[in-house]
C-alpha cells in the first residue's frame, strides 16, 4: 500500500522472521538484544526484506529468557517504546508480532502500541483467551493509564460450518463495534511462507489474500 512498515518479531518461535526468509538461529542480533541490552539500538537489529518498504526486527529462541532480564530493568514495561520512539516518524506503521501469552515482552509491545489486533479462531479456547486478553487491556488502562483501541479478527473461518457461524454471531454481540470482517480458511495462507512472501503477494487471487488486502486498507484509514 506504499507505506513504510517495521515488522517487529517478539515471539521466540521466530515464525515472522522465518516467513521473510531468515534463519533465526544464524542471526547475530535480534529483538532479545533490543529489549535486554541497553547499548543495542534498533539500527543494530533492523533487516531489509524482499517486500519493498518493509523492514524486520527478527526474533530467536533467546527471547524465552527476556522476561527474566526485563524484570531487573528500570521502567521495564517501557523499554521497547523508548528504544523505538525515534522511529515513529520514519515508519508509517510499526507492527509487533507477539507470542500467545501475557509476558513482559508482550506488555512491552502493548505499551508501545496505539492499537491491538487480536486474531481469534472460531473455537471455544480462542474465545476464552480473548476474554483474558480484554481483562489485561482494561488493567493497562487502569494501572498504566494506557488505552488501546482493540480490534477482533476472526481467522481460519470455515464458511460452511454452522458452528463457525454461531461463534461469529457471539463475537458480534460481544464486540459490536470492534469486530473486523473474518478471514476465510484458505490453504494458500499456509503455503505462502514456503515462498517467503505474504499471501497477498504469493497468491494474490486467493480468497484470504483479498480479505487481508481489505483489512490492510481498513487499518490505514484515518480515525
């Protein structure tokens, strides 16, 4: 969409890093260094990608131990925000890919963000996890005076499933103004990382690719 984007991988599994064609095990510096090494600057970690305008802060398995190091740091919830603050004027969008747990790393990402997009599969465990997350967002607002705009994104939706339709109706009742149009279950989404490209580039004609393209356009709209 012509925007400059910094994608920050904050998940120790490094799937975002791998999807851009990098091997997390071979990288000298990653987001773990950015979070835990006071002398590490974003410029020391940022990598170029094959997607024009998109840069990457990679991750590796060492992120598993970042929580212990962050616990000892001054203003530990704001480390990421303070490190990246000067880049806010350079990039149109910063995207944080967080692990599915509420670690200090995730809290750092939330404190550095204005908005949060929560992907939810249409099954019971995902919806329970969503309830836990919304409690965390409320706690951040109460304790840290940090309000987030929250969007809920149903993913891997089987359009032929009656159960999926029921879950979508339940989400619509719970989040009437924050529920985004769902992303369909589409095998092309699974194949795209094999080509080290987003599904919108690898399989632009795929149903999910068109849905993700619409999502990107929506997220770029002014308030």
